[in-house]
C-alpha cells in the first residue's frame, strides 16, 4: 500500500508539472504539440490508474473518507467532454487544481 501511495504522489507531481508547462507555453510547431500530448497521456494515465487503485483499496478497508478522490479520477473525463479550443487554458487550470487538491489530500493524510 505504501508503494502505491508513493507512486501515486510521484505521478501526481509529474502530471501537475507537465500540465503547468503546457498552460504557460505556446506551441508553435504541431510536432511539439503532439509530443506534449503524448507526455500528458504518459503521466496522467498511470496517475489515474494508481489513484483509482488507492481509492478502491481504502474503500475495501472501510476508509470511506477517500471516496472524494474519485472526483479527481473522473475530472479529466468530464473536462474532456466540456473543453473547446477556446477554453483549453481555463480547463487546464481547473485540471491542475484538481490534481493539486488530490496531492494535498494524499500528503496530509499519509505523510
């Protein structure tokens, strides 16, 4: 369980850093934007999987207070349905906020 907590926190911090980089950087070449997209997927997918495993294990142990972290797992999919090219930076900021909240909850409760 400790390994899952540490890996989740590491991928969370990496995802926040990558999303923040994309928020403040303007991509001029499509190739660089594609590489950035793959990097986001490479960091967010393991984070979402690890956070889901973490929440499920906590719920199975009878610790229901971490079920609020399920919102952080679902938020990229909700945001993906709502986002348009014009609102991309706004929703990226919301996604970063969700990831920061989940990182704070993980740090406060277990470290």
